[in-house]
C-alpha cells in the first residue's frame, strides 16, 4: 500500500460499500469461529478500522503493518499494540500466542506468501484460526491490480493449496461480491486496451448507489449463511491450524 492509498482508506473505510461489506462478513466469520475475548493479530492493518471494531467487541488486539504512516495513524486512534513489521520476516510474537490471525487483502501483495503463512502458523495456538480475504478471478489480473501492487489474483483452489502447504486445514472457503462481477468484466477489460495511467483509487459512487450496493451485499450475505456462492470478485476463507504439523 502506498501513502495515497492509505489516505484514501482513511476517508473511505467507514462508509464505502466495499469496505463495509467486507468488514461485516469478516465479523460474522470471526464471532462464529473465534469469539471475544480471543487474542487477534491483524497483519496489514491499513488505517486500523478492523482492529478498532475488534477492540470494541472485546477482543485482545494486536497488529502489524509495513508502513510507518499506517502504524502511526493506528496508534493515534488508540491502537497502541500496532507496530511496524514486514510479515515476510519472522514475526516478533511468541509461538502459539494468538487465537486468530487476520489477513485481509494482503496475501496478493506478497511475492512469496508461503513464508508469511508459515510465520502465521507458528504464531497461532493449536486449533486456532487464520481468516483471509483475497481478490478472485485470476483472468481479471490487469493494470488496476498492478497499480495496487498485486502479484496475483486467486481461485479458491489456489488459496486452499497455499494454506494447506503452510499447515492449515480448510474450514470455510467461499466467494463473495458476485453482484459487481459484471461491471468488473467491463471496466477491467477496457483498462487493458487503455493507454491511460492507472491508479489504485476505488471508483467513487453516488450516495444512492453506495446504499444500493450495501443492500446487495446484505442480501448476498444472507444467501451465504445458507449456501455457498460459487463465484465472485473476492474470496474469504477460514482455516484451522493443523495440530499434527
């Protein structure tokens, strides 16, 4: 994440439909599989919105981010246990000290994600969880992803393989954000043939459309409680630490 994207996140994360929808899905999974007062470590905290909500729910929170600006902002918001760290390097936490590790849209930024996942495995207690969100649809990989610093987009099979290789068992892996997939086909396709310089900014939408998209996400979330969605722009997964490794 660059400084421009961080500043954008500060403004958007509490009201923009995509951030809100993802956070609500994250908390549904988290409360179900790892309720408070569990010890949670989020890596790639960004502006700290997720950790603030975890803290308000009674979780014991800690976080890492590679950007000093992000860490400073989190500290200013009362998240004193957030520190600067590159998660591709050994993590400065005791082994088996975290009940859950949260990795939201971070894995795709790592050239070798397996290294970070092995550090996560060491940090989590036996039987603990890691919850992840990643961008889906590898065929959509293009200029917007490269502007964001993505090395890849994932299929569910790719994500399962990556986590299994690091010692985790799959508990729940599913797609979400199916309703905006048609628009993504059009926009990302056009970007491939455009000579304009692409930025990492989220497309701004009017208030009425923001509310409409939130409503779509709410409806999709209700469906997800009963049945998996087999395609979408993102994947969210919950994985359990394999105690036999």
